[in-house]
C-alpha cells in the first residue's frame, strides 16, 4: 500500500494476530525493512520480533542490521526487539548490542545496556 500510515497499521496488526514463526508473515514484514519512512521501519522491526518468535536466527540477523539504521528511534526499537527474540548468550545479538554502547544517542545506549 502506498500510505505509510496503512503500512504501519498493517505491521502492528500482524504483530498481534500472527502465530510466531509464520513464514508468510515473516516474508511480508521483511519486505519492508528498508522502507524510506523511519516510522514504518520502526514498526516493521517491532513486528518482525513479534512474528518471528524467540530464537529465530533469520530475525536476529535482520534485527542486528537494523541497529545501524540512520534513525535513532529505529535503532532503539531494534535493540529492544532483539531482547525479545534472542536467546541467552546469542552472539549475534550480543555483538549488535555491544556495538551500540557508544552510539551518539543516549536513548540507544540505554537500550543497548538492557
């Protein structure tokens, strides 16, 4: 859909109604990871964590790339989403979090500490 509000609403709805690990929902969400609007990307990363379920390597890899987004809110949301997906000791998630401990944004640094 061309409306960013509609895409954001769709991501929020998917995160509430999909069964974790649903491959179709994951594909739909992943197709918007590089959306031009930061608000849409933020919702997409949040939905990805909800749809993927705990321990999803595919989601963890995508989220670990999202921590380098140009938008502060997207980086924060992505770090918080990683907490919900990664299992204890996940090296990819740990590396992504550690890399953001010196982020320019205090909000992002705080999220990395979690």
